[in-house]
C-alpha cells in the first residue's frame, strides 16, 4: 500500500478496557471529507493510560506519522504530554495537535508551556480538525483555521472560534462508518450535544449556546448496530442527562424496549433524578435500564448557590424511591471540596444519601477544570488547587488541606461500608 500524502495518528490513552468515541468522530468526519479522500491516511490508536509513555511513543513512531492528534482530559493530559514530548524529540517534523476539554479553554497557555505541541483545536473538533488537515496538505498556515490556536513566526495566534456544526447527522456514525467496533466495555452512543444546566464544576456543554440533537433515525440506526454487535449485552449513553425532556425520554425508551425484551441492558446512564416519577421509572425499566447515576453532589445551600445547582430533598428522595420500586439501582454522587462546603455539609450529604438508600454512594474530590465556572471564579470563591492536571483541590475558604483529606478518608470508608452491607 502506498504511503498517503499525509499520514495521521490519532492517539487516545483511555482507562483500561475503553475506546475513544471522540477519535472515532474525528477520523470518520475527516475521511468523509472529499478534499482529503485518497490523500490522508488516519490510524486510530486506542491505548491505555497505564502504559509506559516510552512504549506508547514507540508504537506511534513506528507508523511514521506526519501528524499526531490527541484529545486531552484532566486524567490523561500528563501522560499524553510526556508521550508527545518524546515523539517531537525523536521526529521533530511531526505536527502535533491537541484538543479536548483540558487544553481547548486554555489553548494559548498550553502552547506557551508546551513547545512540543504545534496547535490546539478549541471546542467542537470534527470540522476544525478536517479543515486543519486540508491546510496542512496545502502547506498553508494552521493559525488561520477557525477554531485553531497555533504559532506564527514565533507568536501564538488564535483564529476566531468556529461555529458549531448545525447538522449533527453530517458527522458519520463511529459505528456505521467502521471507525469503532462496539464491544461489551466500549459501546456508547451520543444522542445530543450541550447541556441545559450550568453547574459550576462541570465542563459539559461549555461553549455550546444551544442543544443540538442527532436525528431519531440516526440514533435508532446506532442503537440497532450496537445492540446486534457480537458479544454486546449492555451499552450506555454519553448524554449528560438521559431524561432531558418527557418526549425525548418516551422516544428513546421506545427505541430501546424491543432490545430490552431480548435481554439487552442499559447501564449507568446519567439522569436528573428530580424529574423521575413512577411513569418515567417504568419507561426506563422497560427499556432495560439497570442503573443510573445522579447527584446531589452537595446538600450545602452555599455550595449549591455558588455552583448554580438546584437541589430539592423531597423530589430527589422521591426519584430514588421510584427507580428502586422498578428495580433500578441508583448511584448518588457527592463532591468533596466545593466552595463554601464545610465538614458538616459533607456529613449532612452522606447522611442524606444513606437515608435514601440508593444502591451505591460515590465520593470524589473536586477537580477545578479549565473553562468551568469554578475555574474562572477560583480566586473569588477561595479555591486553591493544583494548576497541573488533574487539578485537585488543595484547600477552600471553608476547609483546609487537612480537613479535605479527612473528609475524603471518612467518605470513602462510609461508601465502602455501604457497598459491603448485607441486605
């Protein structure tokens, strides 16, 4: 096989057992671009975050890429940067492109601090990355591509933001295009982009001024393909809220019900539990939902207000009870280190979750992520955190370092005891 004009490796370093939906979107969109057809070759390399960076760099360099792209999150950014530093030293002409929530909101800072990265794709990546590859083929200036931050004569330059893709169906399905093969661990489907909520600690939906949906026909085709893939007995959705609207919940559960009747299950979807009643719980059960994930994240009034998050104790408890009545397990999440939360607030949150008896309680410490509201307002809110990924909270205005660590240990111990209880 002859070498393409532009050889591209898209690198992911996932949790063990997972594959990258993001890279499959990028490669599928680029390979469908008629300007790139026959001239660009793309290899998706799904590796894991526990691999030795030198071994990963070796795997990439064996492909002799002209371009290496990766999508960075707070938990894999350090490893990816180490890999790309090695790649750049070994093969200096390789053009390295970073994207993802860890780098997009701070693109100029990333290029200033990491000389091995040549460009950052900001925001939604499919159209921007394809355009960038076309510009590289033509040997034109990357920094002129909308949505890209790159270097020009030693200066870091950011082109204007790129408008969001109006028609999500124009992005080829990762599964139907053959870019991703679903299996038991990595079968995920996206039905829309954006989020109606504006929780201060979360990056989901940032940069999206509206919610855009894939068509029902596209979603149905993806579900059918995944549901009929060999070895797949369960799958999930990456949507930030499964029950976003009543009509949408009815539509998606109706699509899923025929597959549930033959034993296919849906695992760990995220829901707005305060919208769940017996009718919704019944629809989810009939659709094969076996578990859901939800907040409250905190029950402290000051923290909820600072994070722009709502919480109704009675409606939350009623939602948990409805799901339990229909045999669906609930995972309640709490975040330690939110602004203004005290140790008493953490304990109150634990007591509340134990009282509703959800099925699982999960605690995590706050990560102050680039581009989030808490990141922008950290000084105002009294948040001190590690500036390097994964940006763990160090202290807050209401809890010092030692208190946060004690809360983590206590919370994990209680959550572990709850998981191990005998019913």
